[in-house]
C-alpha cells in the first residue's frame, strides 16, 4: 500500500529539517575561543573581569568560549590548536617561567594562522621574551609605561575604514588610559585617546600581523566596571572576530 502525507505535514517536516540545519550551521560557524586568565596584580580583579569578557563574547553569538586559568595550557600545542582564537588576559604577576616549548607553541600556532588577542596589562607578562613584545605590537614596560588617575576619557576611532571600526563611533571609557607602551612593530592603529599623563595621543586598540596569524591588541579592562561598556564591548567583539576569521560580519 502506498502512503501519502498531507501537504501541511510535509511542509512541517521540511521546516523542521531546515531549522535543524540552520541551527547546526550557526553552531558550526562560531569561532572557538580560549581565554587564558588566572593571574594579575591585585588592582585587576581577574576573577570578575574574566566572566564579564566570556559573557559578552558568548552573547554576541559569534564565539564558543572556554576559560583556562594559568599558563600550563601553553605547554600543550594540541590543545591550543583546537581554537581559532587565543584571548590572553593574564598578567604574569607570579612570574611563572615559560618553558621553551610553551613559547614555541604559542608563536607557532599564531604564525600558522590562529588569531591572538592581548588585553590591558597582559602585554607586560614576559619582559625578557623579545618575541612576546613583537607579538603584542606594543607592550607595557614597568618603570616606563604608565597612566594617570582613573577618570572617564574619550576614545576616538581614527581608522574608520578598517573592517573592525567601520561604522563604529567613538565612546566614553571609564578605565585606565595606558600610555607610553613600548615597541617598534608596525601596527594599524584603530582607536586612541589623549593622555593627560603622557601629554600625548596614545594607541588603545590596534592590529598587526604575525606570520599567517592576526593580532588584535586593546588596552581596556582595568575592572568589571570598565568592561561593562556596550560600545567598548562592540569594539572588542569586532576585533576578536577579525582576529579569528579575518573578517567582520556585523
């Protein structure tokens, strides 16, 4: 006997299949992100800034985010290779010494095409490792870099044609305004602010290339309050997407 299905039933089945495929495709399209955290100076409450960061990246719908505490993950190249973006928000306050393998692993996965994001004081983590400073583009150097009193300041978008900043407006930040970062690498400056401490215009968000990899460096994130800023989050999300995929879909 030949069975027939009402048109409405067939349509419902097709719609269900379509939704399932779309959901699968949406999940597959998300970029896998590894946040490395778990250490910092006392003024930087990483246990609070980390969940804020994970939350807004996840809620963007663009990322699947995993968090690890400490630097041991850098010794595991196979683990690093599972992610398309490494988000480094740890300042190495405990002065943990990286193994040569850990250094080689991080540089290798980025140069082979992974995205890398470094934030706030994290750029000061390894002052004796030259390649680290090159990877960050600019880095905080104790005794040379600094900031004035924390007061709200204006962030200016200076490259409005970059995929990360196209259509993005400047915003007010309630954060530390980092100044006098060191480094000679060629960087693409996206956002700046005028520092009363250095009396100069300072780069606060910029990009650079590392082999086949893409680096997005932003200096924001003193505490949770600083990061609970929708325009800042938008800039960071776009920077992360670019570092992970080479494009911005928003």
